DNA sequence: AAGGACATGTAACTAGTTACATGATTTG
DNA sequence: CAAATCATGTAACTAGTTACATGTCCTT
């Protein structure tokens, strides 16, 4: 089966424990977001699709008057996730508008280019700080792979911030 | 006017000199590709759109029997490009399937995780090497901003490759 | 003669975002 | 009581990829 990487994000989080679509979104925003984002507009329809394929089981579990749906990964879903983990990765993409503007900053004055570089540096500093805030939670949850991914993100953004300060 | 960043890529390259859609694609693949890619399926329709908006002028310029179209940026197109360059950048996105797999490599053995890390490191080494090949061309064309963007790409990929070797 | 590079273009598809609609509960 | 948070979902849209179709010219 060939699912979208975002489907595996969902399967991956459900593999740790069952949760609602809303919770998946929060979790993504506090973890994989810096290298793989996902919006509600993707998560909810994808959950349905996965349920249709038998990879996820969804059951209603209202919280008081609050309508809620809890999803859990099935045995087939776990198999699917393992299969994906063993296949080689393919996608690596970056869309960096700062670099694009700097690249075409020919006619603009050098003040504009300098401001751009400063702004890029600040962006990476802010992102690194944001990731540092998450760090204690990830340490607490005790998954070494997740921690090493996060630390890479922190280190990389700090590296980038410094790179452009020196420039 | 609010165009897609890819439209500005086109305007930016046409600003340096007029060229065909095919040439734009080749140029992108040899320069902005590592931080902003574009396919024919985007470039050709976008050229039409830009022509419709009066930002680009396209004229037929067959090369022997080879049908060809040369596009040049208009004065309005240059204004539009400058306007974009002066607005702050917004988009910064990464989709990294290697990090995603590592992040969810809980149940897989540690051998799988190690292979993943190695493969990520190799990927960045190869990309850095690819960018190094381009470097002389960029040096030759004498645009300092383009060179600094390229060198950042090289440095960053080398940094990433080394980061994961040590891990 | 064949294969690769030059050259343009579209159709079908996949992915993903944004904005909106709806409504309950919790917190200040 | 107002605002934030919890919670689900969809419609319309934007962006972008892939695969295909077509044909020329150049190199081996």
C-alpha cells in the first residue's frame, strides 16, 4: 500500500496511543511541525480514509457534552507503518522565501539585502527558541529518536542563525 | 498584486535576461532548486498568466525548425518584482521524510534507525557535492547574492551530513 | 539509425492551506 | 460574561507533480 507521508504521521502518533484528530493536530504542532506540518483539512479526511482501509478504528467517545472521536491504529495499520519505516525515504524539500529573495536581490540596494539576511537569522533564532521550549516535554516522554530529531532541529536552526549573522 | 513565489522566480530569471520556458526550467534546476523547485507543469501555465497580466511579453522566436518562445519581463513586471523583494518573506517549509521515519522509529530495531541516519547523512553529502559542481558557474556569472545563497546551501548540507555521522 | 537534448504544452492527479461553520466547556 | 480552548468537519482554493503527447535537432 502506498499512503501519503502525512498518513504515516497519523499512524505513527496513533501507534504510541489512541487519540482524537484534534489531539493529533496539537501533537504535530508540538513536534514534527518543523519538518512535517499537517492541517485539520488534511488530518480529518485522512483519518476517514485510513478507517476505510481498516488501518485505523474510530469510535465515538464524547467528553461530557463535547462530541469527540478517538482513533486507534489496528494490527493492519501497525504492519503498514512498519513497512513504511523499512522502505527508503524519498522526500526532502525546502521552500525558503528568504533565500529566494536574497537570490534575486540584484537591483535592490544592499540595505535591503542586509535586512533580509538579518530577518532570516532572526527567524532561525526564534524557531530554535521555540524548539527549545518543547525539549523538556520530549525528554520527559523518553523516546530517544524523537529527542535526537528535535535536537537536530535546534542545532540546525542555531547554526543557520549564526551563519547569517557572520555574513 | 499577490503572485505565487514561483511567479517571482520566473520574473527574477527573466529580469536577468529574456529566455524560453525550457531555459527557465534548466536554470531553476541548476540554481534555486535546492530551496525552491519548479516543474514544467508550473512554469508554462505561469508564463501565460504573467503574460496575461502584462508582466511578461512573449514572442515567438523559432530556432530553425524548432518552435520556441522567448519571454521578457516588462516594466510592470520589474516593478512587481521589486515590490515583492521589499515585502517581508513569509514561507519557510521543510518536508523531510528521513526525519519523519527516524521520529517514528520506535518499534523498528536500532539497526534500521542507524541505516536511516547513515542514509540521511549520505543524502546531504551528495547534495552538497552537487551544489559544489554548480559553484564555478555561479562564481563566473558574478552575482554575489546568488553565490552567497549557494554557499549557504553547500555549508548547510555539509553541516547536516557531518551532524549525522557523529550521531 | 538511435539516443539524447531542445522545446512546448496539457490532463489528471495529489497534496495541502485557508477560511468558515458549529457548538460545548473551561478559565479568568 | 467574555475569551480561550476543545472538538469536528467541509468547501473552495492554491500549489505542485507526474506522465504523457508531440516534434526537432544534434551527436555518435
